[in-house]
C-alpha cells in the first residue's frame, strides 16, 4: 500500500522541484523580476486573465475563455478538414496503385514545404482572419494523417484480405470490413501527431496573421513586456494541447479496445 | 461428376534473381469425388499449398484447368471454405463476429448472425467464448474459430492448408479427431494439405503423395482403414512404410531442378 501511494506521488516530484527552484531563482534577484516572472506571478496573471480577479492584465482581464475558444475553434476546423481529406486520400492511395501513381508524387513534393512558409500566400488569399489560420492548421495536420493512413492501409495483412475474399467479400466490403479497421491504429497515430501540429500552427498563425486567440495574446503581451502573461499563454496552449491529445487517446482507447491485450503496455498504473 | 477436377495443371514461377523458371507443379491431374477427404501429402516446397490456393482461387495455374462442380475457378468465393495455416481472424472482432464474418459481409441482421454463429461455435466446442477476442484465445482455439468460419458458409468444398501445423502434438490429435467427427456428421468434400504422414493417414479417405521440384503426384492411395484409426495397427504401418518408400526414393533423386531461361 505504501508503495502504491508512493507511485501516485512520484510523478509530481519533478514538476514540483522545477517550480520551486524557478520560484526561488526568480525571487533571488539574480535576474530582474520582469525578465523571468516567478510561477506565483504567472499564476496571478493567469487567474486575472481567466476570472478577471484584480484587472492586472488590463484589456485581457477575464477574456481567457474567449481567447481559448478562438484558438480552439481554429484547431478544430482545420483539424476536421485535414482528417476528412487525409483519411480518404490515404485510403485511396494505399488501396489503389493507380490512385497512388496519379496523386502521390504531387503530395510528396508539397510535403517538405514547411506549412509556415505558406503564411504570405495564406494572408494574400484569405486576408487577416480565421481562414488563413484554418488553412495553416489544415496543412500542418494533413500530411501526418495522410502518411499514417497510407502506411496503415498498405500494411494490412494480406492473409486477412484473403480470408475476406474467401468468405465472399467484394472489393468494397474488403475495404470497409478489413482494410479500414486494420488501418485504424495507424490512423489514430497520425491523428495524434496531427493535433500537435494543429496547435503549433494555430499559435503561429495567430502571432502573424490573426488578431485574436492565445497566440495573439502571447505575442501582444511580449510587445507590452508582460512576460508573466506570455508564460500564462504558453501554459494555456500546453494545457489545451494536452487535453486535445487526451480526447483523441480516449476515443482511441474505445475504438481500439480489442488492442488492449495485444500491446505490451498495460496502462502503467 | 467429380466435385473437384484438376486437369493438366502446371505452375511456373519466374525467379528473376537466378534468371530461371521454377516448375512448382508439373501436369497435375486429380479428381476428388463428393464427400471424399483427400490429403495432399508431400515435403515442403512440393507445391501442395500452391495447388490448394488454386482450388481456392488465390492463385492461377500457368496451364491446365481447375474446376469445382463443373465451374472453372477464376476467383475466391464462398462456395469454397478455406482454413488457413494461421487462423487469420480479424483481431478487432469478437469470436462470434469472426465466425459469422460471411454473414456480416452479406449484411445480415445482428440477431440472425449471432444465432447462426452460435450453432457453429457450439459445433467446434467453443461455447462460452463468443465474446472473447482472438488475442485472448490459444492458437488451437483460434484454429477452431477458423474452421467454424469456413463451415458456416456451408461450402461445397473445404480446403485446409496445414491448419494444425502450428499446434502441439496433443492439441493436434484432439483437433484431428474433432475434424473427422464434424466431417462424418455433416459430410462434405475436404482437401487437406499436410506434410505429416500420420496426419494424412489418420484423416483421409485418400492420400495423394506428391514429389518436390517439380511438384508431381506420385500416387493416389485410397485408404479403407476403419475409423477411429489406430496409428499403431499393422495395416496402418504397412501403408506408412509404402509412403515412406515413395518419399525416400524421391529424395534420392531430387536435386534443385530448374529450367534455364531461353
């Protein structure tokens, strides 16, 4: 019992030590307090940003929910479009050699272009608003999902397809009842990488091409030398990124529940 | 009319690395009558699995024809149930859905699928494991699921490709007895590929002994041993000796026979 209680606590040891050390360092006066705000200062700013406690973040006081929603909706929109297109394109490319020959070379040439380098064109095409951000999120999430889907479809066990043909399955049924379920673990791996890129690109777009959202607050606070708010924005982005990944993992655990006995990892705790 | 007719079937694989053709099967002629249990017996590499895959429709002969019920085989189909070397079950489906996979593809109602699958699950002795997943069952149990999946389609022909090869001796004997029981109760034509002489003699009504490279039929031996078969009886040993002689003389002359590219 002592051991299991220790196990529950031991995951907090490193974060607590880091925070305590950081707090001590900031208060020691080795650096001007404004350059590296102590965690307590950050929490104070963050609390005001979220709840409007004492108005120390001025125009942002109490605006966190709106800023978060702005970023989150961009991630969601771009990610949803990317998922829909990448999964269907990936299945088509992985399944049919003809489609692969027609589409894949083009995609492979576009892929190495970093999504952020599209920012100028995105602004010219879509203006300064939601659309360029959604476009960038889409670009960032599309390729990891696409590549993983192709990989999953191509790696489908040929023997399972034979078994499906044996019980009388036509091509469409083999795709629907064998190839797609077999590719799901790979597709989910792609989704998890994709959601990471999605947050990265939302924040980037908001720093450059959009006038709202967590990324905008981050950049704006930097101009106003409010590093406590910069850190609070960074923490917010980290938290939301973590939560969206958690959501995908939860769905994945449900959909892929049959995998539980085939993986080595058994949930750690 | 024979249920399965294999006439003048040859199969040549191109080996691009050695720039030579490999004759996997050379002018095979076999007729399998209805309700016959034919064991294809031969050393590994003799093309017995290739022959089975042609009946299943997974592979095409380079020459000759394979007919089932008078129809030439062009593709896999649910009139021929295949039990594979590995069970090849869908890991994401519970046992009952795997057994009823044929019905799932045909869009049957869940209750009907469940009830039909149950009959075959009971038949292969897996009652109580309906909602387990393949990863939760042993190799022998998964092989039973594979057999039930093939039986459920009520096929004309059942093709088995060393289905008990990966099982331990005890489980294999148990599965052989059960297969014979199911075959006796439900009738049907079975082609069973094996490299085990005892297995062939325990199961079949006929044994086709094959030679390797090029794969040829050496002899088709009808077995009228009483069932259940006693693998220590004199008649059993007599046939076994005969088959061993066939295989031994084969090994003496066999070398890698290939034909050079023109």
